C-alpha cells in the first residue's frame, strides 16, 4: 500500500465528509477511496472513521491522524514547490546589449514583469 496516497485520500474524505465527495475531489471512484481507507486503517491497526448508513465522522484517532496528515501533506507540497521553483526561476547573470539605454531599460522592465521581480 502506498501510504502517501492513503493519507491523501484520507484527508480528502475527511474534508469532504463523505467517501463520494473525497473521491470526486481526487477524480477516483468511491470504491477506490473506500479501498484506500480500509488499507490505511488495516496498516495502522485503528479505525479512522465512524461509519453509519447516513453519516461519516472521524474517530479520536482519526482526528489526531488528520492533523498530522495535513502537516505532512503540506510539507510535501511545499518541498515540491521549492524544487519546481529552482528549475523555473531564472538564475545567474543577465547581460543585455542594446543600441540605447532606453532599450536596455525596456528590456529590464519586461524581464522584471515576466519573472515578478518588481
């Protein structure tokens, strides 16, 4: 079982308050969401949700686990964003050769606007 996927599905289902809503948010079937939660609960050896025919609520263990999941998933997103940022942002020296200083100023202004440096 991929625990990261299980954590993502768990957080989505908890946020939506239903398996259908959580599955829809992740573009997976309700059955697949249910399977991921069952595998996660089996792996952890604890029930994360109280289920009835009409409602779904977090257990005490589930509420505590959700807080940790949110932190972990946010950290992973931040880490991925920082890596992506390193590859998409320009680095190094920029040398501009322009016929007049007006052209140079225009080039610098456009560069700053495109890369949100101003």
